[in-house]
C-alpha cells in the first residue's frame, strides 16, 4: 500500500493540503454560518476523516480476506457498508473496541455520506446513519468522549453535508479556477 509520503512524492499532496482542501469544501457545502459554528470542534475532525481516506490506499481484496485481522490498537479499514454492519453486530455481543467503532463511524461518513449517491440504491442510508451515530457513541470513551458524542449528535446532518459536498465537487470538476 502507498504511504502518505508516497502521495506527497508522487502527487505533491501533503496532509496539510488535503486537510485544507476538505475543510474549504466543507465550508462551501455547509455555508459560512454553520461552518463557523462547528469549525473548531467537529469541522476539523470531519475534514481530517476525509483527508485520511483521500491519502490512504486500500486493497479491497485484503480487507475482505479472512486473514485481515488488525490489532485492537489499529484503525480498522472496511471495504464497504455491509462489512461495517457485520462488525457492529459482533461488537454488540462482545467486548467493544472504541477505536474500531470510531473507524466504523468514519467509514460510514465516507460511504453513506460522501459516496451516498453511489450507495443509496444498494443500502438503506437512514439505517447506516443510525448505525454511524451508535458507532460514535460506542467510541465515546476517555479524553475523546466529548468529540465522539458531538459527532454522534450531528451525524445525520454531517452525512447530508458530505453528500452535498460530493455533488458540488462532481458538478464543478470541469470549472477552470484562476486562483489557488
């Protein structure tokens, strides 16, 4: 898999540039007033989730393999929404792993929010919205509890904004911009 350094070397995309790109586009999708309300709390977290996924290479076959078993302290990757639902069911009947629950919530933000137009015909987005909220609530432990609870409280709204941002980016992909 490519590392973040590989992306920077190959494409000139740094973590900072990725974060700024997503934060700027979130602000456009949400509007200045709403962005100002969440920028310093969940806004930066949302941008960092999108930045993380845009800089990570994923091997779908590896993630679906029976051999894929990350350690408890690792940020777990998911191939699709169905895999998240399966993990959620296992987590409800076993010891919960807060990091995996945060990872599942973040993946739902990407798959059911940003890529909602591709997934809404295969998956019940409302169901995954509820599941994403629950994932963040299960991840709300320790010093990150407050942030995870904020993410849970506004989860459905964030799915909407990510979907709108994807639509805006898709519609504006052919526009030539004269400013950086």
